[in-house]
């Protein structure tokens, strides 16, 4: 593949991801610390980028550098990042955490799940502060499952902060509630929650809000006796195989 072709393909990958995130060229340039004309040249395939500029663009687009290059060398229309879901579960009740993880395990879900136990830790994780100071700012969680009743910082305050910042407001947040009839649920929707789920969370409930959150799920583990897993149809997506709690 010649240099001109890869520059053009890389430019298309940058432009595609930028539009997926809803950013203008000016916004992307500001996030990456580059001039708008530089970004425009990149998207036109008219720039021979330095490694530093590639790193800046990848961080601004909330993608690992390999994902951008994978797109540049993929068939037209393919997005390697599409559908990959990193789930941040913000829940302090150990039983609810256990039930949620068991439900995902039973559905053969292999996307990475990060569990944090209070609102302060959730904010540290999202904004890369505190104990998560060394965590890279991108890619961010692809969906946050947020309990409304949390120690240290309330779920409503966590939601308010996430939706107040340009860098994080696009992260889909599904609030977890014990009842559909609750004042806090109304307030969470006013603050920008993308969906809500009545606890306990199971994969059926989560799949029910998938269309609202524009997500797809990764199934990797082979079914028992060759039987297909019971779940709604979703696009094939690349696997993320780690699952951990802290």
C-alpha cells in the first residue's frame, strides 16, 4: 500500500470517527491540540503525520492508535471499534453486583466490565483522577450502569457531572432503580440519563435498552452442546475478553 493511499485511508478513518462522535473539525482540533487546517488536511489525506500527531488524534477520538490504523486498512464502511462495549458498573450492593455479573456470564457476554463501589470512585474512573490518575483518558467506558443510591457521592451527582462536560456527556448512562415510580428517576432523566433499568439487572433488561444506547454485545464463549445463546440479534463485533472487579 503506497504512502498516498494510506494517508487517504487514515484521513477517512479520522473523519468517520469524528462524525460518529458528533464533533466538528474545530472541536476535534481543539481536543487534539492541533490547528483546524491541519485536521482538514489529515482528513483529505494531504498530511504525512508525525507519531505525536497520530497519538493526539487517537486520544481526541477516544480510540487506541491500532484501532485507527485498523480502520485505515479495513474495507470501506468497516469500523473495528463499532459495538465494543466497556461496561462501567457503579453499584455498592455486593449482591446486586454478583447478580449482574452472573447474568452477563450466563448470557456469554465477554465484554470488559469494570466495577466501582461508590460515586467518588466512579468519577475518578471516568475523569482519570484519584486512584485512576494513571488511566489513559481514552477510550472511555462505552456505557455506564449507574445505581442512584451510592456512598460518598450520589448517583444523581455522578450523572450531573458526567453530562455537564463536553468530553463525557456522550457516554450513554443507564440508571439503575428499584422502581419506575420514583422522583429520583424523573430527575435522572432530566439530567440526561439515556435509559433506566429496574433492578435486579439481567441481560434481558439490558438488551431491552440496547437500541436506546446504540450498543451491540460481544458473544465469544461457545454455547453448550452447540445450541445458540438466547439473546437478541446484534452485529458481529470484535471481542474484549477481560472481566474484572475491584
